[in-house]
C-alpha cells in the first residue's frame, strides 16, 4: 500500500451495511491542464470543444468493466470533477503532460475522501514505478486485458499494485457505449496537428536521448507536443520552436482561414461549413492563442 484508502474497504463496507449487492460505481477521469479545465459552471470552452484528444480509449475501459459496474466518464475539458462522488473506485487515465494534475487529483481522492485510485494510460504504463507512488494500483498496457481481474481483486480486498496481462484480443473487443460521453461537447471533424517531437519517458527514444545527454526538461507538464524538451541535432531549440510556431501562425491566420472557408464552399454544404469548418478553425485558433503559440497580431 502507498497511502490512502485500503482497496476494497469502501465496497465491502457498503455491502455489509446494506446487506445486499448493488451495482458498483466507477468514476473514470481524464485530467487536463489548468488553462483547458472548465470552471465550476461546467461551461465547455470553445477551444476545447473543437479540439480534443480521442476519448475512445476511455470508452473501451468502460466496456471492459463487468456488466454490474456503473461507469461515469469525466473529461476535465468538458465538465468539472465532483469530488463528493459516491463512486467506490476512482480511475485516472493520462498522458505524460497531464501527470502532475493526475497525481494532484489522486492525492485529493485518497487523502481527503478515502477513495482508492487506479491509474492507466500512456504515462503510468511507461513509468509504473513512478505512478504507483500516487495510486493504489497501476494498469500497465491495455485495459481490456487487465480490468476484469483488477475489479475482482478490488472487490475481494486484495487489489495488487500492478496489473500487466499483455495485449487484448482485438477480435473480442467489447462494443463501447458512446452515450457515456457528452457528444454535444465535442466537434466531430478531424484536424491536422503541427507537433514537436516528444520523447516520452519510458520509451526507447527517451532512453537514447537521455544517454546522449539531450534531455533538457524533466517537467512532465511540458511533454505536450508543444514544448521542446530535448536538444535537437540539426538545429537549435529556438529554431525548432520558431518553426513550429511559424507553421501554426501561418495556417491559423484569419486570412488563411478565410481562404479555406471560401474554397470549401465549392464542395461542402453550408450546414457543414457552419457547424464544422468554422468552429474547427476558430476554435483551434482560440486554443493556440490561449496557450501563447499563436501571436496576438496574427491576421
């Protein structure tokens, strides 16, 4: 154990007090950085509505749960977290740049509310020894192969620190329930991203760069595809950063957006342009400006 509630205690206590078995509630959280988080009024920001990482992985986690598990998915870019939740188990899935926020949330749930917390996602899978210092259990790899056993152990009060069962059989994947997401909070069209190479910790690329002394930033919050966290070989850090900003400033300039919208009128219906293209372009533009990548003077 690494602090917090004893795994299975909340569930066992509920059963003993009520004398019956009910559906267990599981809260799955997708954390995000402070400047993308919605406020307490849960008003979705235009920038986050238009551009969001895929939530399909969270849907598959929910689908892998036993049928009597009631799963709620909370995306911090869409709605705030209810720390007073009556869920018996808290799950947090995150990438490297959201690790600081994930650790913060886990600490609140475990220390202030006595809730056991399990981690999953890219960062916990790559650095499980770091992640377990902030959680009761870590799912390493694909959830579909680990979740059933994790839940059985949790209910029996013997949750293990690590679960690693290899890859799931793609032919037997359950069908995800998309109704678990607030679909109106997301824009459906895809967008092309201009990103900076990010050597995630725990990967061969990170180890190679570390051995070469090229890793210059170990703040996981900066591992977000927009910061230079390594020393490039063929250019300076400043050149790489400037090139990344140049591409995005050119592409999301108002004049460039206007030209794309005019061209789209030749092959797209007006409803698609108004409901998809316009919010996608200007939402992405708003997000980039808020993060400081897009200059205020961009035309």
